[in-house]
């Protein structure tokens, strides 16, 4: 109802805007799922002696944690090596020994050691080998009492723990800024982890580094399809070209081969040159994030260098890649002086039709979610031609900005997209059902995957 005025003068009224800005949603935040046991074994050195400890990660199983830096990950899930944890454990053991001796001046050594053992066993980190005096004995006893199996006794690092740690480290090293990590204690619990991630709206892609079984791939693809996100898949380590099989899905992409990276724990154990093979999904997620930030999600995340990688497990020739590319298997190759992502196909490749490119599917996901969140103001508004015009203006402003950024093809905005919201799309029958229908068409740019130069020889004039 318009306001009434009794005194002459100038009055300023606030009116709702004819259009509201649509902010693009995040496209570069992954959710990582990894297997980490209740306790993990980590190596450390004391002088020239290699020793081991048992560390309990602070992260609860099945609970997602937002990770904004490598140090943040280490606090919750554990480091590559256990030097600082060993120092903390020994300090706790020495303190417990001193307290026990002070409280039990007349007790025999056996009772004091029992008290120290109980104190250290309650800590999150215990020494499995090495140490000083009563603290070392107590810590060692506590470790044996609660040890996680033969792996820690023999001094073996969990491959699953290593894969997840290098995936997160590679993500940040290649340009990632934020991610979510959830740990499970067995591959069979991957669906539990994905269900936990589904409640977080920031996440736009998902990966389970090193989990390459068909069941894991199926879970990731099902989740990504349902959530309108994108799954980054790994093949098994040491897979040959003949082993590479992948399910068809426009919501996923698979990368081959595994990457060789420097591993502090392997170097500490003095095994070979200190490098290990790790799955590529974490590094690829970082490349996605870097490409999105530098160019936009519409740019295919390919022809991008992988940082922090010393070599690849298997070299693939151009002829061999030709077969794999059509099947939607993306290859990492040594090209132009760097290890590069040399493929931009969704899983299944040509079978996905217009969604055969990673950038096409991810950009459509971005458009869908951005429009969804940016037009919520329309719900329950009076359904009139005036509302149609507000919707058109809002969408036009958003898509014009997308066209100007280079995401849409066309010399003019009219060639790049169209929006239809009128009496034809909203007849009386639709309005009676409370439906407002808008038709949108966009011409998305596609990657120049095959660049062809035709050269001919001519005689000079």
C-alpha cells in the first residue's frame, strides 16, 4: 500500500530491485574419502636409529572435517613421519613417571611402571620402540598393549594413510585452497563417508584416493550423479593399458597413470631414492581448482602441469592414448618439459555425447546450482508478468557476465544464450499449479581438443 504524505517536500522510498544478482557457486572444493585405521604407525629417527610409534588421529571416523592447509590436515589425520609425535609421547611418559614417583614414594618399581604405563596408554601417541628409562619402558608396554597389529610391530606404513596424505598434500601444492576430508576404517564404509559429505553444500567434486575397485567407483559415480557434483577416479596401481576399464558417466573422469612423488617416511627408512607411487586424484583436484581460479570452470582442466611430481609410473604414447581418449580415460604425459594432464574427457568419452568433456559437465553443474541458489527469492512471489520480467532481468545479467568472461560462444549476448519466461511457458494451467516455468538455452564453449594446421608448399612470386 503506498505511503501518504501531508507535508510538502522530498521523500525517499526503498523499493525492491527489478533484478537480483546471482553469485556463482564454488566449483573447486573437493571431498576426499580415505581409509585410516584407529591407530597408524609412523617412523621417526633418534640420532641414527630408526624407530616407530603408534599415533591415534584426532579425526573421528565418518565425520567430515574442513581442511584449509596442510598443517590443518596433520593436526587431524597425521603426518608423513612421527618425529614431533614421538617427542610429545616421550615428554608425556617422562612427566607421568615423575608424577608416579612423587605420588608413590614408597611404592616398588613395578607399581610405578604400571602407573606410567596406564598414563601413557591413555595418550593419543605411544612409542613402539625406543626411549629413555622408565618412560621408554612404559611407553613401549603401552604400545604393545594397544598396538594395531603386525604393521606397527614390523614398522610398515599404511598404504591407505599414505595415499590420502599425499592426495591432500598434492591438492594444496597444485593450487587447491579448501577441501573436506572424512576417514573410514574400511573400504566398505565409503557410502557412509559419502552420505556425510552430502550435507555440505560447498563440495563440488569428490575423490577416494587409491580406492580403485569397481564398487568404490560405483559409489563415487552414484553420489556425484545424485548430488550434481563430479567424481575424480583412480585406477589401481601398476595397471597396464589392457586393465583400464571404466563405467560410462558424464559425472566422472578417470586419470592414468599413478604419480611418483617424494615421500618423507620412505626417505627416513632409506628405501631407494625416497619416492613412492601415489594415485593422481588429489593432484588432479588441485589442478581443477587452479584452472577454475585462473580461467574459470568452463576452461578444460587439461594441458596443465602437475606440481610436486618427479615422474609417472607408465609412459603412454600418442597412438596408445588415441584409443584410451575415445573411451574417456585421461592420460598424464611428459610433454613440453613438464608432466601434464593431457586429457579432458568424462568417463566413457564419446558415449556421453554432448557431455563428453569434463569442462562441459562441470560448467553445467555450476550454472544449475548458481541459478538455483540465486533465484530463491522468486518462491511465493505473486505470479504475474511483472515477476516474469524480474526473473528475465536477473538471469540476463548473470548470463551476460558469463558470456563476457568467455564461458559462452557467440559474438553477441543474443547469440550466446536465450531466456524465455512468458505466457507461452506459463499458461493458466501451470499457474494454477503454482508453477513458474523458465526456459534457458546456452551455447557453452568447447575445448579445442584437436588442433589441425594445413600447410602447403607454394612457389615464390
